[in-house]
């Protein structure tokens, strides 16, 4: 079973095998965590993303981490939250599963996730956290030993801790 840890911090600082980027479908950079990751990784990251030709919502693609302490970046576009009736939960679950599958394929033992879709994409925090925690908890891991949920705010960290207590 995967060991789950919750921290508050900046995901670009983490020395793990892979960090996950809450990207958009273009994979060409954006605001929020995506912008922070591109800035910290350096311009080579964009050069590596261009030939990937984008990514569908709920899927994931991998690149090296370049100047980041992390070896890899796994890019996944989360769903834009409308009302929860447009497949958002299944798409968000698919983001986590696709990232974990890519991490496994690339022999990653440690993976850090930001709270996908909870920024400009507007996913309600508690619902998003329940999907994140349950999907990682239920994942049949082979190589992955540890997942870090890297929360940007103390408020988000508290929600993760509350949800984790119940699994
Ligand atoms: P999305 O478009 O998927 O909503 P955002 O980047 O807007 O993506 O936000 C996703 C989450 O990442 C939010 O909870 C936001 O607070 C958080 N975040 C922003 N910058 C960082 C960072 N440097 N490290 C970790 N989390 C971050």
C-alpha cells in the first residue's frame, strides 16, 4: 500500500521522483502551479512539452524535470468544474490514475501531487480532496512507495488531513 503524506509548501521545491503538474490541455504552460513549475524547471520544459501536442483532460504525459529537484514532471489537465454533473468526478479520478500509471511505468517510488483542479478550474476543495485521497489509497501500486499531497495553503492541508483520517 502507498504511504500517504500531506505537507504545505511549494511543489517545485520537492526532491521526489515525479511531481505532477495541474496543466491545461495545451501543455504549453499557464498560471498557478503550472506557471511555477515552468519557471522553476527552466525553458527546456516548454521545449519538451511542444512535441507532445497537448493532452486530453483526465490523461497524462511525462517529461524530465530539467532544473527542478524532481526527476520527472507528469502533466495532467484536470476538469474545469461546472456543476459536478458533467463528468467532473470521473475525469478528476482519471487524472490521478493516469499520473500514477505513468509514475509506475517510469519506476518512480515517490510522487507529489498538487490539488488538481482546485485553483482556477474551480473544483470544490472537499470533493476534490476525497477523490485525490481515495484514488491514491485504492491504487494497486507496484513501484510507488510514497505519495505526497503538496498543499499550497494551510486551509487546504487541513482538508486533506480531515479526509485522510477517514480512509
Ligand atoms: P487548476 O487549473 O488545475 O485549478 P491551479 O494551478 O490554478 O490549477 O491550482 C491547482 C492547485 O495548486 C491550487 O490548490 C493552488 O493553490 C495550488 N498551487 C499553486 N501554486 C502551487 C505551488 N507552487 N505548489 C503547490 N501547489 C500550488
